[in-house]
């Protein structure tokens, strides 16, 4: 599970009993972080079985003092552009799974409430 804050990720994983999930530090707004996560997953696992983009930022979580334009720009950068960049980077790790899967796989987006 990609986590911007590794320690918070470990705490979140602890609330998911009976699942084998490992945290990996990942800030989707950073190309260097995405590249580091790709390398770690490739080295440790060789592939990725599922990719769920759930990272997001809301306008109310943004810093005080930003103009409306800056708030929207940062929101779109994080929620859309960064998620697309992460997907593009990690799609190679999903390639073998997609190649051997039936034609019934799909790509979808789901918005979950904040926790």
C-alpha cells in the first residue's frame, strides 16, 4: 500500500486484519517518489496485481492563503494528473497480468469518503 507517510501507513494497515499488505512510501505528486516506488515493487515482487488510486486532496485540506486558482490547480494536479502519472509508471508492472487475463478486466474509478 502506497503511503505518503510510512508510519501512518503502517497504522492503517494494522486495522486491516488477515490481509498481507506491505507499506511503501509514495508521494504521487513526486516523479522521484513514483520512480522509487516502481523500483521497489519491481525488485521485491516483480509485478503488481492491483492498482487502486485513492490518493487525493480536497480544497479544504489546502493551505491557507492560496488563491482559488491555486487551490484548484493543486487539487487537479494531485487528484487527476498525479494519479495518471502513477498509473502510467506502474502499468508495466500490471502488463503481464493484463496480457494473461481474460478480456473481462476493466479500469474504473471509485471515490471513497475520507477517513
